[in-house]
C-alpha cells in the first residue's frame, strides 16, 4: 500500500536532489508496506534503518548543495532537518 505518492509537483529543478527526494518516497513506502504486512521485527528494523541512514545522508547532501548555492534560508532548513530526525528518535 502506498502511503506517499511521488509527483512532479515536488521537483525543485536539481536532478540529484529530485532523485534523492523520490528515493525517500520509495523508502518511506517500503517501510510502511513492511509495517502493514507485519513482517518480523528484524525486517522492519532493517528497512527503518535504511530509511534513516538514507535520510540523514540526503539531509547533509542537500545542505551542502544549498550552501554552495548561497541558499538564503539554509539555517532554517537545517533546523527542519534536525526536527525531523529528532521526531523519529
């Protein structure tokens, strides 16, 4: 079952970041499917860990690209990333 559906409305115009965002959607949906199908805890934990590691890597990558381009709201965006990570843990 799909929890989040990717749409071109989410494209920001950077091919790398757009691909990473689409992958995040896929990983979220993968985790959600495993959760609904009541797989064993080991499988759910593995899929969840993949999602967390990918998200943290993406956040750092996205922040680096924003810094390189002088994104004016980088500090606020970093705080949003930090809040997402904190909400998970």
